[in-house]
C-alpha cells in the first residue's frame, strides 16, 4: 500500500510539472493565415495645416496667410491669453473678396447671440471659428476655390481695427 501511495504521489507530481506552462496550439488556422492587425494605420494628413494665435493684446500672430487654391485648409485658432470670452473674446472670420470689412465688423459687433457674426452678413463669410476665451481653441476646415486675396478679422467689438490680415489663395 505504501508503494502504491508513493507511485500515485510521483505520478501526480510529474503530471503537475508537465502540465504547468503547457502551450496550447490553435489548430483552427492554416499556416497561410495571419492574425488580423490590431493597430490602425495613422491617418494621412492632407492639405494645409495653419495655427493662428490671438492674445490679450488684441493681436493675431500672423497677418498674412498663403494657401493653394483647391486644397483643404485646416485652421486652428488658439486664444493664448488669459482673459474671459466676455471681456477679450476672439474669433477668426474669413470674408469673400470685395466685402466692406468695416461695415461687416460694425454690424457683426452687435451680434452677441451668434458669435459676433450677424446673420445678414453670412453671405460674405467664407469660413469662421467660434468666439473663444483665454486658453480655448477651435479648429475649422475649408477650401478656397478661387485665387485671390481674402480679408480676415476678429469681429469681437472694436477688435477688427488691430486684428485683421490677408489670406492669399494662389
């Protein structure tokens, strides 16, 4: 009986040793199959990427932007200042060529409900961001289809006098 118990103990121990760490083989795939990729390919960035900064001193860091006609433009406006949107809000509005910038900005400054873009002036707008407070940013996409010089400005009350520039589509 002691020999039988000893034999069973040895058998149980060796079974445990050989079964631990056993590698299971998946027999459901053939050698020509490969596992599916788990990482997605990075998105391809196309078009023009522009970052424009605006600060508490009522200035854009660029007053001239050049873009190719027909290419997607991705523009990010960053308000790098600290002041609140109600005090020192900034937006970026791109106007169609020939738009009277002073008249547009004067009317827009009163449109507090619509991010300082008056609904009657929308037909003159190519693209625009939201109005931002300090530390905020907004990204927009647009495509210029005709070569020319386009005015851009901030339409927050009285800002356009200092915050304006030209986008040149070539």
